């Protein structure tokens, strides 16, 4: 009898279920038993060793890919990069998981097959020797190379996390600056069609020269980060009480930056809405002139 010990019962149960799920025959699996509080017991080996090793290694590989990889990622964040704050660790781990799950390596069945071969090789030796073992120790030491391969993923996640933090700080700085300004216009209309076109509350287009006159030079000289003098700088300097943004590209980075700065002051609308509202305003203005 060989036993596989687990730190958590749920891990043993999950692997046990995977082994049963992987059984394509109707034969009852009497060679493996789940023992609550202990783990898995493997019966004495017989001529079916190869089949059992394949099924058990498949189940272990599936479980490691689905669960253990993510605890390894968190461990790397703590041990290699010395992060202690759980909130930061959770954010970096979330980014790392996203990178891992969408990477070519993760999508490549070849990697999973290689993992399963390594697991099966070591598992066969353990079962033949009749030595009971800890699942965590087995996964940690037998798949050490797999864990080391996660290091670049974590490094990339940390880089992205730092960039996101810098971006959020940048947005907050610009928002605070905008809120401190006296509004130059009660409303501003922005038409986005790849470029941004500025219109006053009366739908009069503001050309680049007019926009440049609005820019607060202090904003450009004192802010250490790059601020686009053609879009963000005039927007913040004008600091409209209401900002109407007409776009069909809600995922645009520029549009998202603008709406994050202006938050409750901003209203998103479609490009089609802009032309309708502009035409309506012009008809109303012409009617009032006649009266």
C-alpha cells in the first residue's frame, strides 16, 4: 500500500474525482481510495501498473495546472520579490494569472504533455518503491523546472502592475488639477473619430490655435509626466462643468483616460448623437433668430 498525503482534504478529493472521471471503462476503481484526513491510498501494484500511472499522472497534471500553479505564483511574488502587502500580492497574482492563461505556453498542449511525462516518470518510481509521499513535496521538487518557468511571468506581471500604479497616480494628479481650475466653459463637446474635435456648448468648433490659448502653461511645466498639449492639456485647462464625449470606440485608451479624469462630469454618447444634437441646436438657434 502506497499513500499520498495532502495538506488539504479538498486537494485529495479533487484528484480522486479526476482519476474516476478519467476512467473510460465501467470498471469500479478499487485500486485507489480517498481517505478523509489522510489522502489517497494506492493498492498493491499488479500488471495494470502502466494504466494506473497514466491515469494518476493525468489527474495530478490537471490539478497542478488548475490550482497549484497559482499558489506557486503567489509564492514567487513573496519569496523572490519580497512583497508583503496582501492587496498588492493579489493584484500582481491576478495579472500573472491572466498572462499565464493567455500565453502561448499555456495554450500549447505540448507543455501539458511534457509535464505529464515528468510526473509519470517520477510517480512510477515512487509506486514501485512502495514509499508513501507528500503531494506538496512531490509537486514542489519534481516540477521545480515548471515553477522556475513562472518567474518571467511574475516579472512581467510586476512590470505591468507598476505601470498601472503610475498611470493611476497620473490620472489622480490630473483630476485634482482639473478640479482646482475655474471652469472656462459650462459645457464642452468632444467628437472622437480617431482624432478629437472640440466644440463649445453652442457647437462652435474650436481650432487648434484657440485651444492653445486655453492651456495653462503651469500645467505643462510643473507636471513631470508627458501631457498631450493637443488633447489632455486643453481639456484640463478648460475644466468644463460638463463634458460630452461622442465616440463609437469605448475601449480607446484616450477615451478611457479622459473619462477617468472627468468621471461624474463626463457623459458618453455615440458619434451619431453628436450630429443629431448639433443639427437640432442649429435649427433651434435659427428659429429663435427668426422670432
